[in-house]
C-alpha cells in the first residue's frame, strides 16, 4: 500500500514536470488502482487477524491520492474557507499564505470529520507550519509551487509521518 502511494507520488511529480495536469486522471490511474488493491488487501488482513485502528490514516491517504488522480478537476477548484476554518489564532499574514496554498486547503477539507490526529494537532495544524515557513524562498511548500508539487509533497510527508508508522505498528502487533 505504501509502495503504491510512493509510486503515485513519483508519477505525479514526473507528470508535473511535463506540465500535463489536465491528463492526470489517465496518467495516474494505474498507480491509483494499485493503491486501491493494496488497501483492500490491508482491509482483509485487518479483518482476519486484527491490528491497530487505521481507518482515519488510510482514509486521508486515499483522499490525498484522489487529489492527485483528479488534479485535472481539483486544480481548477479554489475552495473558499472562512478564517476560522483555516485556523483559529492565525495572524493576517499567515492567513494570506494559507488562503493561497492549495495543499493547505486540501488539509482543511480532509480534516472535516477527523478532528485531531492521534490525540494531537489536526491535519491542518500539522501542515500549516510547513506551508508558512516554506514561503521564505521557493520550496515545495511555496504557494507558487504547482498543484501537483504541493499535493505530492503533502502525500509524501503524510506517508512518512502517519501512514508508515501506523503500518509498522500493524506489523509489530502481528509479531507479538
């Protein structure tokens, strides 16, 4: 499942390099389908042998993968969130950056219904500092980065910080 998501991320980055976002659905379909198959296998594994609850992390990973697959549609949509939805306690300068960041707006959308992550900050609160600090110079966090670059980086960091640790715990729980 993780390997399929990394393949999807890599394919999205190569797609961006040829400036072909409008073809994202066709270009990324195979990697997305590989992820869906792997995710189904994980469902079967958990149903048969148990393991740590990972519904939220797998659902968010699926939604982030869909953001890349459907970039031909989603890159054109600019959701309009209120300041309170973007994050309570933010300065006006921070809100300007967060309003302009497509990847941050995705985390706001993916947060709905999930609240906190493992009892800590919400998904948007986890991503906001990376986006805000990434504006000092061009980076993958920059609001000037393309839709595909911003979302591929979001998926990559979500995998490293949430999905991979959950998968390691799943394996450890079966080895006990």
